[in-house]
C-alpha cells in the first residue's frame, strides 16, 4: 500500500516530462496540447534508506518498498468541465486518486509554447482549480436533485445528506474548493460517507509542483516565490520545486551516478523524494516494516493507526484475528544488529490492540482466525 497521486495541469507545463522522469515510463511527451490522451499510470517504489539497511542487515532474499502510483492525465484547458479539450473524459480519470499534484510552469522558454500565450503560474493555477470546482458543481447538482426529492418524502438520511450538499454547493458556487467545507460534528460520519460516494475533485488534498529550469532548482525564481506565497495564504498547501530536466537526467543514471550528480547540483535528494515526502505529509501517512530473511518490506499506514489497523494493511485476516504485535523500533534493530540481540537486551516488546504504531516500527503480528 502507498498512495495514488493524480497529476494535473495545463498543456505544456511539463506534466508528462516529470511523469516520465519520476516513473521512467517513457511515454509520449511533445510540444503540443493533448499528446496524452489516455491516462498514463506508473508505479514508483518509495525510497527509504531505512528499509535498505534492514534488508542488508538480515540478508533478505526479497526487498519490497512501499509503492506510490502516479496517474498522468492530459493537459486541461479552460472549459474542460464543459468538455473543452475532451476535459470531462480527462477529469474522470482522477476521481479515484488520493491526492492531486498540480504541476505549474514556473519557467520561461521560447521553444515551448504556452496554451494561453504567456507564463503566469497564478493564472494557470486558477484555471485548473476553477475547472475542478465546475466539474464538482455538476456532480453535486445531480446528487442534490435526487437527495432533495428523498428528503421531502421524509427520508431522515436524505435530510442529513441534503444539509451537507447545501454547504458544499454554497462553497463551490463561491469558487471555494469542497475541501474547505467544515460540517457539524454530528454530520461528519455522513459527510465522510457521502464524500467517498461523490469522489469530488476539489475535495482531494492538493500539492503544487513548481516546474523550474535546471539552473533555478536551488534558488528558485520570482514566479515560484509568488506561487508559494499565494498558495500558502489561501490553501496552506505545500509547493514542491522540481526541474523536469534534472529529473529526466537522473532517470537515465545509475544510483551512484545520481548521488554524484545531485551533489554537483547542490541538492540533497531528487525531486521524486521531495514529492513523495510532501505527499506523505499531506495525507498524514507513515511507514512500518516487516523484517525477515525471506522478505523485508515497507508498509504504508495513516499516522495514528493502531496495531490491528496496521496488521490489516498486510491482510484482513491479520486484523480480524489480531492477538499481539511484536515490536522493535528501527533504531534499536539497527543498533542491536538482529531481532535476537534486541530480545536479549530487552528492546523487543509485545503490544496490544490499543498500541499506536510509530514510524519505523519493525513488527511481527500474532493472529488467529
């Protein structure tokens, strides 16, 4: 388990270039709108040096990283929600993702045309956000009519849903994203259920990817600074600066070459790593490990998940029949050098169903079904 991230943006902002680099998928990327017709999906292993060390320590035969799925759809244009540029079809491709990465062009290059004729990250952001909101308004409008009829007939569940739909519709009408709506505590469970059914685009957590030139990757530029200022003030969303050109070069290199290249560029890590970290923080995710000679693996869970929930990520039977969790912290595992040594030093422990899993826990689950 990892998370699914939908990549959106206007045509020719560097979406497919970044997708290619992040996933090494080699899909078509060209200097004209809509070269990406069908959505492209790429699975990326989440880099984690801790997992590498654990796997090496126990001489595991199989190392499995957590996975992040990128879904790259065609560039959207103004009017996409009404079908411009096949927009309705494209928008439907990202309704099932966990988060949205909004790629914004923050570089000047006369050789790469912009669909609106000039470079303006704030305008581009507004266009995409507006199209997502308009698409959601259509979805909410259809559901509102159906729910209102049921509510008038006395259906209590429909009456509760109608209150939520009214709040969402009001926000969308005002140009605000669905994720900005705060419902009464008494309606939160109903709102969560309704949200899962509607899959509203503007309800999804969003992060912004500022695509810059290679020489601007460390210091950025005025466009990035302005984008970050506005986004943080209005949404509190993260902005990750990436150079599509650099990521493309990294994708063609071996691991040792990548380290040297990044050092020469004055970077500590790749854009992919920064994007994944931002996505994990945005969604409130963390990782635990299962360690063994046969397989050493990283698993993704929500921050605050309890031991049975973590067990359920591996298999539903583990959660259903959960008994205890055997836990060694990552630091203790590495310091001791083995599970047996951690046991001998009293650093192995048993935890019950109320235990909140900590990032980096190395866990074996006891269960019975």
